[in-house]
């Protein structure tokens, strides 16, 4: 620090900040960069203390200015000499290093009281830097200034602002000397003049942190809510307006057209989608704080774009081949394209805000929400009626996707208001539901024409999702009697009609099934009309599974290849629909599940009959087992014990050792998935309380240990292992008394539970398999299995059981210590240390007197003297922190000795 100050030679901070930056020679710059690197390293681990003096901070901030000085770059580019250019880069680098030092200090959340003064000084310096960076003059706009700065400097500076807002704003806000509102104004300038998209995203993150801070502050101090909001209201409204402008082509076309809307990132979204999503998150957070302002800012903008869209009707003309949009001038087409893109974004914004109209604020914001929903219903109906998605346009490659997207987004935005509609329904169902009925009926009129295989998939799926939400979330009692819904029923059950694409078919069937199965809200049990609904559901399922049920009679005959492919298609299409129907009602009332199973019963029996015929077709067995797994998870009780037993027995008979080997070893990932799903079904079975499925335990354990385990034990691939060990864990966890029958009477009489061990061989085999898994390189399996053993110890005192204590305990401790020594699972050091303690604590005397000396004696690569030192250094502590510390010390010392011994030249005499 002194070194840096002496190189700058300056008296006071105030003067320093206003002085021109000194010119340093190359050697001084090199020394400064080394000093700053050292400081950054020190700051990363030393606490905030008196050694970090005000003058040191001032000096570091002075160097931070090197990064935001554009004159150096100018000078180098004017003179053009490579020497000047290098000089400019070096000075920029000093700025980056200084910002690294500052960020190390900023990231410390633990700030001693006496250091708060320093912090304030730091933030005043920051304020100065931010002013300098965002300063406008005749020669520079803010954006051109930022473009001239080093990218990594901007990155560091943004990091600094993020740390300031996330870690220290709550401390600094209370200081009257720090102008928070002015700081936000500068941050605003800095954000909206970022030269890169990534820079802009990072700044939006900072605003999100600030809005989260404000929201939690208001929630914790409701009394001051108005005062807090008044202080920041102008800043928030400005932020909202600017973010909304930034997502519109109308104001920001050049930048938005640069965004990629095709390549997906790791989160499965394009750059444009990410840009829009992050912007809408900021809009939503402002809405939460200032609902009225946000709504009155957004809705008029939406209205403007809606007028353009709704006005397209007058340009639709009928041509020989259909309808055509009579807008052909290039400029008009471009303006229409921009307006439609903006409408699509604003519809997403309106959908994102739906949650702020429900719950406690429903009544207060009812009129605003009603206005939105009425507009959305009108727009969706308009789109469906004039069929804009099928219209011919002058620029089909651009305008057609735009029109389809607007229509799809209007349906998606309306879907977002499903919870609001459900609340509206519960408020008005007794009095005057006309307005509600009208909204729902009109929405369904908009949906029905779109449920067709001729409609583009994007639009079709949006319509299907809206139908599912109306059937599942809103659930109006009159839904089934609406002609539009009956039309969909007829279309889906008509075998001559062309089938919808898979996803859409599944969604529509789920919606229709839910209309019949889900209880109507606001009505007592007696008025639910279950009998009629049950009959209708049975006929719906019967129509959907007609072809599938006919397969039963042909399944036994050998099939030709073409015939087999057709059969596979029928199985796939039917089971995907049935599985989805079961899944969607698995959490519902008993009555819904009963009706569902009654309708499905025949199809389930057909599936079981078909299963053996397709056991060698792993793609079919995969789908069948998926279906059965969903049945076991959702309708176990409804299926009844005898039939469930029949299913389990069929599976156990079919999955012979040969079949399992074929699936796992020769059929690749599909075969492994089949076995994993089978094991998952067994997991559900062994968890079932009561005695019903207990008779299956011996054959399930024998299947695991004698058939599956030998096939996968030696394979390096993790396939099937995780599921197998989870099943073994569930067998132990939920069926402890199958192995340990502790008699209650005996424990009362003797004060100690008598351990009657049963099925000892099976228990030992399972434990041995767990032990073997710790010798394999798969870290996920290691972590999972260690967690299972620890859970069994916490819940059932596994390590204390006589069989474990006397025959396995120290074998496990030995394996865990070896793993630590070999550093093969270093990420799990802490977990392994704790598990070792939990095992050793069962018998500390045995651990210290017998195990530890034996363990050290068996260690190769160290001499007897070193072994003695290792033994002496391992203190006989019995508390967890000290014990684990001793274990890690032993392991590190052992490794160190081995390293030293290995590096000795051959023939060295050891004393």
C-alpha cells in the first residue's frame, strides 16, 4: 500500500480524485501491477481490519480511475505508435487490477462497526467513478464512452455495483451523506448505455436485486411502506418505462434485430427469449411494488398494438385460393412486422403480471383484470374467426410466423389468467354468473376451431394448454354442456377423423378426462352428478382405446414386420394418453380416482396380457412399464390387492436372469430404462404399509441380489445401479422388522431390546453390496449410498445392531478411510468424515485399541517409525469436530509420508 502511495505522491483524497492521472513509466507500472495483484490476493482472505487504511483505499480507487480514462486510448490511436498502444493497455490493466482489489473488499458481508465509515468513503469514491464513466459532453455520448473502455474493466465495474447493491445497500441507505436516489439515476444511465447485450443482462440482474431488496424491506416494515415507495417511485417508473421500451421494435429495432432467435442455450431458450424473459422479470417486480403505475404504463401500450392487429380485418380480401392480407408496400409490411412482434412481447408481459390480480388483491384490482381478460378473449376469438394463421401475405416468411405467434401468445396470456378466472367463478357462482359464463364460452369458441391437425403446432398447443387450464384450474360446472366442448369430444372420439399430433392429442384427452373426473368447485358432494360423469368417462376411454383393446386377441400370434410396427404405434399412442390421464388425477379425491380406474380397468388387463408377448421389444416394454409405474403411483388402492399381486407376479416371472442380462447388456439405454422402471415399481411396492405385499419381499430381495446385482456389480456404467440401491434401501427402511424382530415385551422386562435376527444371509448380502459400491469410482452412487446408510443409522440405529457391530463395522470404516487416502472422492470429504465418526462412536474402545493399530500396520509405503508417529498424533477424542479433524490429519500425514518416501532415491538408508 505504501509502495503504491509513494508512486502517486499525493496529499489528500479530495485532491486526488480531481487530479489528472499521472503518467507512470513502464517499470513503475509493472511494480504497481504486482502490488495490486498481491493486495487482491491478501484481501481475498484477511478480514476487514485496521490494516486496510483510508489512504490505502484512496490509492486503490485512484488506480481504478486508470480504467475509466479514455484519453489514453485516444492518444494511442491518434499517435498510432505501438508503444503508446501498449502503454494504454497496461494502464487499462491497472484499472482492472484495482477493481479486483475493491471487489474483494466489497464481497465481505461481515463488516465491523468501526469499518462502516470506510465503507461510506468507498461508496463516495464509487459515486465519483460512476459519475465519471457516465459523464456526457459534446465529444462523447455515454454509450461511446463505455464502448471505449476495456471490456474486462466494465465487467469488473458491473460486478462491483452488483456487490454494492446485494451486500451493502442496506447499510449505506441509512446514511444521509450517501445520495441513494442520485446513485440509482447514475446506475440507470450506466444500464441503458451498455455496449453489449451481456453487459445489459448483468445490469438488469442488479436492478432485480435492488427490487428484491425493496420488496423485502417493505414487507418487514409495512408501516413505512408509503415513505419508502415515495422515495423511489420516480426511479421505478422510469425503470419500468425504459425496460418496456427496450423490448419493443418501435423504439429499439436495431438492437433487437441483432438478437439470435434460433440457437438454444443451456436453459433451452434463445438469446431473444432470454432478453425478453429477464426484462419481463423486472417489469413484474415493479408491478409488485407499484401495481397501479405499472398497469397504467403497460396497458395503453398494449392497446395501441392491439388496435393495429384488430384493424387488419379491413385489409383481408378473398382471392381465388383463400384469404389474402392486402398489405403489400415494403414499408407497411415492415411496420406491421414490428407492431406484431411488439404485440407478442406485450401479451407475454400482460400474462406475466396475472399473479398480481389474484389472492388478497382480487377485489381491489378486479376492474383492471376484467379489462385485460375481456380484451384477451376478444383477441383470441378474432384471431380464430378470421383465421389469420392461414392467410396469404406479401412476405409469408416473415408475416405468417408473426401472425401465428401473436395468436398463440394471446391464448397463452389468457391461460395465465386461469387462476383469476377460478377466483372470479367462486365469487360470482351463486349471484349473477352471466359475465363469467360469457367469458368462458367465448374463450372456448376461440379454442375449438384450432383443435385440428391442419393448424400449425405452435398455435394448436397453445389452444390445447388453454383448454387444459379451463378444465383443470377453473372447472366450471357448465363446461360439458357447452356446444364447443361437445364438438371437441366428438372430434377426439371419431375414429375416422385425422389424429392430432401426439402432444396435442395427449393434452386434449387430459382436458376432456378432467372435465368429467375433477370435482366441481363450490358444490356439495350430492350435486356432483358422479353417475352421469362416470358413464361418460367410461365411453370416452372406451373410444380412445378401441384399437388397443383389440390387440389382445392377436398378441399371441407371430406378427409380420409391417404389422408389428403398426401394433407398436397403437400401443405408443394409447399408453401415452392413458398414462397422462392417470398422472393428472393421481393427487385428486378418491372418487375421481375410482371412476378413472373403472374406465381404465379393461385396458390395464389388456396391457398385462400383452406384456409377455413384447418382452423382447424393449421400446414397447419401456412404455408399458412407464404406464404401470404411473398406475402404481396413482391408483394403487383402486387396483385392489389381488390384481396388483397378479401384476407383480407376472413381472417377477418375466424378468428372469437371462431377460435381465439381455436388457442390461445388449439393448443399450432402452433396455436399462426398462429394468430401472421395473425396479421403481418394486420401490413403490416395498414402501406400502401393512402386511399385504410382505409375501413378495423374499422374491424381490432374491431378484435384486441374485439376478440384477451380479450383472451390474462389475460394470463401470452407472446404469441401473442407483435404482437398485434405492430399492435395497427402501426394502430395509420400510421393512426393518423383516430382519430385526425386537419383542416389545422383552424390552420392557429386561430394559434392553432383544434382537432376534431373521433373514441374516440376505441382510449380509445387501450390506456387502453397499460396501462394494464404495470401492467404485462413481461419486454420485457413493454419495447416495452413504446417505442411505446414515439414514438407516439415524432412523433404525443400523450401526448399533449386533450383526453390523461385530462383523461389518470396521470393514466399512476401513473402506471409508482408504477412500480418503486415495483422494478418489475428495468432494465428499466432509460427509465421509462424519460417517466415519458415526460408525467409530459405536465402539470407540475397539476403534482406538484394535482398529487403528491394525489399520496403520496394514498401510504400505510408510516405515514403522512413521506409523508410530501417525498413531501418536491421532488423539483419543470422542467429539465429532475433534475426531474428524484427527481423521483428516491422519490422512494428510499418511499421504505426505508416502510422497516423501516415494521421492527418495533408491538405496537410501532410512534411520
